[in-house]
C-alpha cells in the first residue's frame, strides 16, 4: 500500500457513522475505514478472479475431456486390473 495520503470528504448514513464512532476512537476512524475498503476491494477482486477462472474452465472443458480420453490408455498402463 502506498504511503501517500489523500483527504476525502465522504457522506455516510447516520447509523453507519454512529456504529463507526462506537467501534473506533476519533483519531482511528480513517485507518478503520481504509482497512474496511481494502478488505472489500480484495474480496471483489477475488470474486472476479474466481468467476474468470470458472468461465475459463467451462470454456476449455470439452478440450480437456478430449485430451484426457486421448491419453487414457497411457494413464492406465502399469495399473493392476481390479
């Protein structure tokens, strides 16, 4: 994270501001808000990555199955029959 600081003027619902004030000390609110935003950004990035990976796996599913089928005989070599 960068050490550059940017001052923002934000608007919050009254209930959110009251909860924030109860949970943090006056000089610690910015750090709390920053940590919460970073957590939310990371969660969204992770969700997007998971969605992209799922789409990629779905897109290559048939190709992967075909390759697996092609090498099935070689994969089974040396295994005892059951």
